[in-house]
């Protein structure tokens, strides 16, 4: 027995190594149920460790139920453990596994389709959603954080699920100034980014088989939230003015998810008449409208477009905002502005999901909004990103003017580039080819509801984010993209659109 334990003890000189060794031999059946283990003295001598080390290991295994110990007797393997391990092995070999929920089965394909960003030092990556680290207002954030830290609390306890009142009060004023949005602080709920906001909407508002309208193409993670909730998702193609309310279903729908201020990803701004028609449809349908204003602060050459919520008289619009585009996606902070009747429901749903968000970051952000440093930061970022946008447009014109068309350049932090020489079926292949040339681009196809979705153009399209790249690297990245296009094999019949 002692020989079996010590013979595999290459890492058994530590208590952790000895513990893992003995436990492993119990679970794989090497040490059978009821088998006596060596005495602590004998095993300590065999492994050249102190007796106290072995005693500690035996006590831990006994506490976890692997061993049985009695005063004056050697420890033995607990009865039934080896049988359980054997049963588990047979079950795994036979494919008899425990079931997951219907929700788990619905989201399983998403895990396989999700690709994490590739961190390659030499890659100039036009990744949408990323921001330049140097743009973060480090000094203002540090000052506000230090002020918050020295304000002693009486105690540390769980907080309100709707978020810190100081931040909600500050947001109320900011949204009125920046987005023309009228609300009370009680209507605001702080969430962990816009993704949680959309998930809360699905949990509170959508039942299985409810009809939900989304734009096509759209933010894929929003569409997946509704699909995972087992909603019947209706994807309506957008045009140069966004979603067309005349094409909305006449049959009852529970809600519509839209990005009217800057359609994601194509960049259209929904005109006022369409906004009014959408709201009229929602009233007639008794439907909710989720307005995702993901990058509303970034409009160049003119003031930001007023929100859909600001012209809604029916209390049917749920406004979703985020700090991911102005501060950092790593901060994980966003907010909902809700119709008053929905506030109690969303508050409790938020409490059930994660209790509440981090308190310190909320207080820091509230302080920055109140002292004006946040809005100064937004204006600075708007200037920096306008320079990046101009650099991207100039580079595309210089290197690819005969090959590409650009949509969505008037606002936001990305553009869509349609590449006429590349067929839509070769989108992914060219993206991989471009990466081999040191430039990262994101295909447009995954943002459509299906391969059969009508596309605005028949050629390949790519989402190019520019908020994380320097002006110099933007020019170099487009130059690399042009070289990649020249060397990419494509059908001879391809022509300019």
C-alpha cells in the first residue's frame, strides 16, 4: 500500500501534492473502499516529509469524506467511494449526462460561434468597441476616486439594486443637457453595461414565443438575448434611413429593439417622421420600444440627435445608455431610463441577477459628472475621434477609392466599408487574409439574422472601428489592407458595384 502511494509521488513533497495523490488514487479505484492506508509515521518516512504534513493531509481527506479515521487505528478509505467513481466513469462512457435547461440548449451554439479578440502585437486592429487606453481620463478619475476613498462609511453593506442615488441624480441632469431626455432620477437604473440592460428587458418583458422586432443587420448580442429567451425574433431589413415603420408587422408584437440615433452597424439616422410612425405603431400594438443609444455622444459637425424617448408621450420607450464608448468597455457600466410603471419590476429583476453594481465606480462617475470633468472628457474624445475618422476616410480614399464605399461616417466610432471586388461569400476568407497582412477587420455577415437576409449590397462588407487606433496607425492599417486586397485571389467576373 505504501509503495503504491509513494511510487507516483513525484510532486508529493508538499502537503498539496500528497493530498492530490491520495485523493486521485481513491477516486480512480487504486485505493479500494475500506483499504487501510499507511500510518502517518510510515508514510512520512517513505515520502521524506514531516509526520505533521501527512497528519494534516489525512485530516483534510477525512473532513471531506474520503477517509475514515478512528483513535488508535490506521486511516482507511471511506466505504462506497470507489463504487461511486466507477459508476461515474461508466456513466460518462455511456454518454448518460445530466440535462441542461432549454435556455442552455438555445445558447450552446453561441459559444461555438463566439471568437475572442486576438491579441497580436504587430496587428493594426480596426476592432469595433475598443477604445484607446490613452484617452481614458486617468487624472480626473484618480482625483475623484481619492476623494471618494477618504469619505469614511459607517459600514459596508449591500446597496440598492437601482444604483447609487448620487449617480442617478447626476445622470438625470447630464441626459437633459446632452441628449434632450427628460426623466426623474427614480426612472434610472444603473446596470453592468448595455448588455445587461437588454437582458433585463428580455427577462421582464418577453415570454416564450412572443414576437420581437429587431433591425437587420443589428447588434448580434441583442438579437441573441431575445432568441435565448425563446422569443419569435422578426428581423426587418433597414435602409439608408434605418428601420422603416411601414414594414413593421400588423400582428401583435411585444417589443421592438432599435438604434435610431445611429443604426448599428450601418450608421443611418432615423428621421423624425419615421420616429413618430414607430411610436404610433407601438401605441397601436401595445408594444414596448427599446432605444439603444450606444454611442449618441459622438456626432461630428452638428449636435447629437435627440432621443426617441424625448418625443414619446405614451411612456412606452425604454432608453438604454452606456459609458463603454466614452470611458471604457472594461468599466461595465450603463443605465436604463424606464417608464415609471416598469421601475419596480426592473429593480427586483436587477436584484435577483447580481444584487447591485460596484458602489465605488458609481460614486466616482457621479463626482465627475457633477464637477464637469466627464463632459470635458467627452468633448475631448469627440475631437480625438473626429481626427481618427478623418484619417480613416482620407486613407480609404487614397488607397482604396476605386474598391470601397463607406457608410455610417457621420457619427459614432466605426464605419462600414463595402468592398466591391470581394463577393459576400468571401468575407471571412478576406478577413483572414487581411490579418495575415497585419490588419484586423470584422466581417459584416455575422450581424445579419441569417445567410438569407437581404443585404444592402451584394459584395463583402466590414465593420471598421477606429477609436482605439492612432492616426498614424490608421493610415498604415489601410495601406496594409490595400496590399491584402491586391494579393487576394478572387473570381475574374467580379465587378465594381
